[in-house]
């Protein structure tokens, strides 16, 4: 199974990674690590809002940066970072050939 997951909402259910490890599930999770609540920036733009610094800071989850590789590893899930789509493809292919869960942090 492949799970495509954004980073902000991944934080709401991060414990699911531990379950994947405990149950030895064959799941490849790709986390789109943009370090923002980007959809909410889009919503603000859609209503014509002109957010100030404080509002923008509340939609930024890059300070401090989350490290999804270490977060996954801390729950027993193997993981690697991908800076390019080519690397992501390679890691996905590798993960399909092994058993158990794997997390790819795709920097976007
Ligand atoms: C439990 C919960 N808390 C808050 C929200 C409100 N919410 C909807 S989308 C969103 C941000 C999503 O950000 P991310 O998952 O990083 O996706 P991106 O927009 O960056 O692709 C938030 C906070 C929600 N839907 N559910």
C-alpha cells in the first residue's frame, strides 16, 4: 500500500507510524514536506485576505523544522529523505521490494 500524506496533517495522526511498525504493515508513506499549512494560505488568498506576519507565522510549520526521517525511525519505521522526484521514485521502488513499513520524506 502507498500512503500519500502532507506534513501538517501527518502531525495529527503521527502515531499511525508506530502502528505500522508494530503490525509490520507493508506501507510506503510519502510525506510531502513543504513545512507549511499551504491549503490554508490558499484559503486566505481565496477570500482576498491580506495576512500579516503573525497570521503567516501560524501557517508555517518550519520553525523548528520537523525531521520525518528521525520521527519515523523513532517509532521503528525505516525512512529516508528525497530531495528530488527521481530519488523519491528510487526509494519507492526499493520499498516495494522489502517487507514492513517505509517512510519517504519528500522535500517540496
Ligand atoms: C484534526 C484537524 N485539525 C485541524 C484541521 C484544519 N486543517 C485543515 S487543512 C490544514 C492544514 C493542512 O496542511 P498540510 O497537511 O501540511 O497540507 P498542505 O496544505 O501543506 O498540502 C489544517 C490545519 C483539520 N482538518 N483537522
